[in-house]
């Protein structure tokens, strides 16, 4: 029974005038008051007169600016040289910097996966274990060469090295 009541309440707006969410929030029909002023230009909705030409605006700006030129830091005395040097400097710094950084990044050694030798050692160890061979051969380095490069016991005693076994 409650389902029928809910179903009837769903069909009720179809028989009456549709109520939109805007109407529910504002409490009135939006077309009654017209469009909001912030959407139609606000204070500029009814302009007074025509705007001045571009040349008149530029002349007004020049008059207001006067001798209030502020240097960009390249030339304190000549505005044209200051602007040219600033443009050239920024061109060289930005473009040259991007090219130099890109070149260094592109041709630098890649440091990703630098531990390849550790992975290779593990692979070789696994292969040798699977084949039943010693992990490192005893004859990898000639033992005579190792004994020849080690100091004798007398040389160790003269150097003050004490070996406790």
C-alpha cells in the first residue's frame, strides 16, 4: 500500500505544472523578475556615450606616465637600450638555458637501474648452483701471484703488525 502512495506522489508533478529545482530554491519563477544583473552587464548595461578612440587613450597614458620610467636594471639612462638588453638577456637565459639543460639531460649517463651488476651476479650464481659447480672457482686468480704480492712474516714483524691466530 505504501508503494502505491509513493508511486502516486511521483506521478503528481506530471499532471500539474512542472516545478524545477530553481523554482524550489528561489521560491519564484525565474522569468518573472528577468535575468540577474550580473549576467547582463551590470552597470555597463546602458553605456553613456561612446568609448574614446585608441589614440586618445594612448595619449592619456603617456601624459600620466610622464618621466616616471622605471629601469629594468640593464641601462639606467636609456629606456630603449634598457628594453633591448632586457629582451636579449631573457631570450638568452630562457632559450639558452632550456637548450643547455635539455642537452645535458639528453646526453648524461642514465642512472636508472645502476644495480645491473648485482642482478647479473645473482643470475650467474643461480646458473652455477643449478649446474652443480662452485660459485667462484678456486683458480680464478693464480695463487702464486697472490702469495708473491703478500708481505712475508719478517716484513710484517718489522712493520709492527701482530697476527694472533
